[in-house]
C-alpha cells in the first residue's frame, strides 16, 4: 500500500468511529470498520482517571482511541502552546487546555472531518475557549515554524506511512527548546510478516508500529536530543485474542511470535535550544 492508500483507510476507519460515538457507542482503536458495534481492545482501555474526565463531554471520552495518557506525562505548564497530532474526538486537547490555562493554547490536528466535527462539538459542550482544531495531516502541519512549546500525540504517529516526514514537521513547528512528548505503540523484536501486511492491524495501531530503537533513532536523525522511550504497557497475546482473530490472524500459530512484543510507550525528545 502507498501512503495515500493507508491515509484513506485510516480516514475511513476513524470517520466511522466518530459517527458511532455520535450514536453513543464506544469507539476503540482495534475495531473493524464493518462492525455493527465497536468492542474495545486492551490497548485503549483504562487510560484516564475519573477525576480527569468527569467534567468532559461523554462523547470526548467515548471517542478516546489512544494507547496512553500523554497529558498526564507531558508536564504541561501555564501559558504554553500545545499541539496534539491526530486529536480525534478532542479529549487530550481539552485536558491540555485546562493544564495550560487561559494564557496558553491547545491545538488539535486531525484529517478526518467527522472527528473534527465531533471534537468541536465537545469543545462547545465543555465551554473551553483556548482551543483550536485544525484540519490537516501529520506530514503537513498547518502551523508556522517555531510556534509550539509541546507536541503531544496519542497512538497516532504509528498510523502514518511516512514517519520521518511526520517527525521533521514536528521538529519544524516546535520552538527551540520545545518538547516532543507522545504516547505511541512500539515493538520490541522481530514481528511476523503476516502482522505487518494486515491493513486492519495498521488501522488498529499495531502493524504500523516502529521498533522502539528505530523510533528513537529516527528522532535523533531528525535533530532531537534527550530521546527516551519508556514502556507503559506490555501487551500479551491472550489479552488481544478476539481482536487479532477478527483481523484474520491465526493467534495459535503466531502467538509465541507476537506475545509481549507490542507495547505502549511514552516517548520524549527535545528540540535543541540552539541549532
């Protein structure tokens, strides 16, 4: 598949997820587009504490498709400008806006019209003003050079076909000294070709995942420093048996080859203050 094919599949999947949330059905990263209802996989469950989401619109919580909670780990400060790459229903943007306060701003970037509509509706319901949702791709961020203090993302960069270009764009829009602080799915060790070939698993936040060492290497090659990849969850094959089976993967045949090799991680890096 080429970059545009992958982008079209991702856009279709997440557009459907947004519509399903509007029908008050929970959306999850690993569900098939043809499913009549969305059943959650272990990657997306139990990421946010009740005190974080209690006063957010229900649809923002239902539309959470991530693999971590970057807003809890990114050490956001009053007055900062934050950009969420692949903002979906807006949960991390709204949480970030609260953390940076009225003197700061939180941008959300997404390419899916249905998700942008849902996010803007959630913003209106939440009554949070220091937020702006932008339409665009991660490969072409519609913001000026050096305009952002912190970039966050939640299980989205792994979906991009051209991750090097995504990281270059992130580097471009960050201010000198700005921070890259994202949650993403990474791998450790060799992954069977059958998993890598599966489009559904790409959309489900698995097949597009980078090896954790490759991820760190790409960040350094882009110019980032202070790079770290910290695993936050390690996924066992039995936790995702139904999810993998629905994508056509023979779990019993491949179980030992994938067990424990996929993990959520918090990935940090810094744009040097002087380049």
